[in-house]
């Protein structure tokens, strides 16, 4: 009888360890996101703490949604904006480029631990008057270029990722000429890909530690 109970306990323990190992492996698996531009590549990661935004972004990348989109806003020392599908359409005036994005929203995932510093990936959204729940647009996003924390974004926008390589590319992009509405004079078109990598591989390659 004791032998049967012992075997049962061992089997239960084995299943528990197996499930724990599977869970840890899933958390370890991740993606390296690459934004390709005519001025070089920008690498970034997405936060596990914003699962809805991460899942949505990876889905759009897999669908090649962002391919051939233009950077529609380039505000030196402040932010870079892209993700509006209107920038793909030949017949849409540039004055319309920065208005809107995908025709759906994502519930806000605002985390007080994430600051809007240079390299932060921030979701774009409509203002509070139209959007009191602070829901993010389904595709439009910004990369913070400011060398100081943009405190006015804290508690108001969802930060869902961070640049880990390609800051020299951001500097080159900031040097591009823009019009009075901060739209690049010469189109800057992008392509975004996602490469499966573990968090350990990302740390070993880029020295980046994911937030806990």
C-alpha cells in the first residue's frame, strides 16, 4: 500500500515539475522585433506586462500589416510616429497621415513602472474627451526620442516595449528634414519583422534585461 502511495506521489511530482518546466519555457520564449528603415535597423522587445498589446503587435507583424508604411511624424527630441495604414495609400494626402490607425482599439494596459524615456514604445490613442478609458489604437505607435522622461504621458498612455539596439538609427532619422507639421519631406518607409528568440539569447546578444 505504501509503495503504491509513494509511486503515486512520484508521478504527481513528475507531472508538476513537467508543467512548471513548460511554463518557464513559455515565459522564456520571446521575439526580437526589427524595424527596417532606409537609414538602418531598429531592434526592440515587447513587454510581457502588456499582453494584449504584445499579442496584437505580433499578429500585425505576422500579417505584414506594417510593411511599406511611412513614418508620419518625426518630432526631433520628442517622438517618432508610425502605424497608420493611410500612409500606404497613394491617393491619401500627407495631411491625413497622422490621423488614425487601425479601425479598432486595445484596452489600456498602463503600468506605472514604465517610464516614457528615449526608446520607449508607446501606443497612440484618441484624447480623453473621446476616449475616457484611454484605450490604445490598434496599430499606431510612437517611439520616444526625448532624452528626458516625458512625464505628461505617464498614467495616460500604454508603454508596451523598448528599443534595445539601433539608437544610432534614431539619431539619423532625427536629422531628416520635416515640414511644418513634423512630417518627413522625403518618405521614410518601414518594414517590421519578428524573430523568435529566448530572453536569454536577447540578453546575451544585446545585454538587455526584461522588466520583472
